[in-house]
C-alpha cells in the first residue's frame, strides 16, 4: 500500500480543537489505514492506505475527525513521493547563510496560483525570503515564524485556498517516517 502524510491545520493550539494523538491514530485506523503513526501534537500523520487521490483521503480524514471529535479540521495530504520532492526542490537551501532552523514549508490545498509571488511580496518582511513551488511555498523567517505576516491565515485569505505550515525539521522527520 502507498504511504501518505496528512497534516491537520489548527489542532491543539491555545487549548482549541484538542485531539490526543492516541485517539487520532485510533480514529484513522478505523478508516482501514495501516501503520498509522503521528509526530508531535500538531497533527502530523504518516499512514498506509489503498491508492487514492490525496485530496480524497484528506476529505475522508476530515469527515472522520468531525464524526469522532466533533469539529472541522482542514486536512492536507501528500504522498511520500510528493513530500520527498518538496525536500529536494527547496530553492532557499541554495542561498548562502540560510539557517535551516528558520526554514518552513507552507503546504497548499491546490496549485499555487499565478499571482502568488506578487501577492506574497506585499506580506514578506525585509529579512524574509520565500519561493513558490508547485503546491508549496518555501519560507525563510530569520526573525521567527511567529511574527511573520506570511502566516497560514494571510496566505489562505490572499490565495483563496487552504494552507498549513510545517518547519523544516518536521518536514524532514515526516519524510524519514514515510521512508521507514
């Protein structure tokens, strides 16, 4: 069975939309997903499932969370191959002086629209860098992601789609989990 990575947006933040990872693993197991693993409390899941479109799997997971936990959560899913491609394609890694601890990837629910670069330039701070990928936006926030205007909410509003961001370490760990 293929390996997929699901990323939930906005769970276990500030006491809102609380989901224990043990409960989340059990919930997804009831969908007949195999080898369900979670990483940290922010809703990162690696699992095996029958071959399906990632967007369809995301909808199934979102419905299951609504049924089991009583609230809606945006869910973005990538295949293991897609996530590996995200790691290889990060153009910001080629720039001198990049601190990987300040790198992030914003995953989008649809392909990056053509106007994205111009829109994002209006949000980026002086020291921040970004690069647009196929379905991702690579971010470098040297002053910290917590203060950037390139937040999930701003990106969603400006690009009219769902987004969730993971730091570079998390993306690498999820990739390693998917490969094992």
